[in-house]
C-alpha cells in the first residue's frame, strides 16, 4: 500500500509540475469559462427572467461552477491521450511501479487543479455580485457536491482519453461538452423549454448538481414539479456515484488492455 501511495504521489507531482511549466491549456480553459460567465451575466443576462424573480447573476453562477466541472472532462481526456501518443504511458507501464499509480495520480492531480480553478471562478462570481445565502454547512455541502461530480467526470475523461486513438477523436468528444452543458439548467430554467426538452434537461445529471447547489446556496431559480427536481440534492450524489460505478472499472480495464 505504501508503495502504491508513493508512486501515486510521484505521478501527481509530475502532472502538477507539467501544468506549472506549461499552464497554457489550463489558463485558456479558465479564461474561456470566465468569458462565458461575463457574456451571459452582462450581455445576455438582461433578457433572462428567473422563475420566481431574482438576479440572473445569482442564478447563473452555480451553473457556471458546474460547467467548469464539466469542462474538466476535456482537460483530463487531452492529458491522458497525449501521454499515450507520446509514449509516456508505455514508459510508466515498463517501470517497476504500482499499476494503479498512473490513473490514481492523474485523478488526484486533476482534483487539485479543479479545486484551484473553482476557487478562482468563485472569486470571479463574488466580483460579479454572486453570494451564498445558505448556512455555512449548506455552502460547504454545495462545494462538496461540485467536487463529487468533478471526480466522476475525471474518470469519464480518463476512459475517453484511453479510448481516443487520435486528436480528431479527442476534439469530437470535447465538442460534446457544449450540448450536454446547454441541455441542462445551467444557463436557463428548464420551465422555459418545450415540455419534452425540459424533461430531458431535468434528467441531465448536470442539472441535478446545478439545482442542488442553487438550493443549498439559497440562489433563485429552484422551481419545477418533477420528482428529479424535488430530489436534486439526493440525485446530485446518486448521478456521480453511478458514473463512477460505470467509468472507473471501464477505465481500469481499458488501461490494462492498452498494449493488447
């Protein structure tokens, strides 16, 4: 166990040092997320009506926090795919190190990166006028739910990165982040959508996290009569655990079969 933990930390440090020396992709991802928040908050926000009333920026920022977690899939997938393309993964597999360290180290490094990026995005939200009206316990729980869904998305990204055979496939999978994000309650209330589209949006796992943290932060826009909306906090736990139950074993199995 000590051997596996030491190797995992070595891989984690290697990934963190890589980001420090080449921060371009991480900074671009953060800049892009902040840019979307500014566009929706200041350019489009005036035309948005929040169900039940309230400021649109208060409605928007929980959605942006969750979108930042979703965009992490692309970051993880790209890093894993590049390591395979450059032969780094094969090099690790040929060394006397724990087989679990490569994937666990990647997931730990991405979680540290996600915490730092989320802190920056929260600072941006505070500057825009967002704030939490929930209790300290509810606020902490909201951030914990965000990190839980990010952890699940990390394993989605690892599996997709292991499956991607070329850059075109990586780009295609990254592009799918946008329809998944827009087909949720992150930017607009599901009640403004056609009924069939609103139902699909409400059952989007990202919507459960967005609705749950809006409720916990005490932000406006938590409406809807569906079961999934009334149990958003529960589903914000269930969805990530379900994703982990699917993609964690798939990623491990794919990693073991890379050279076959």
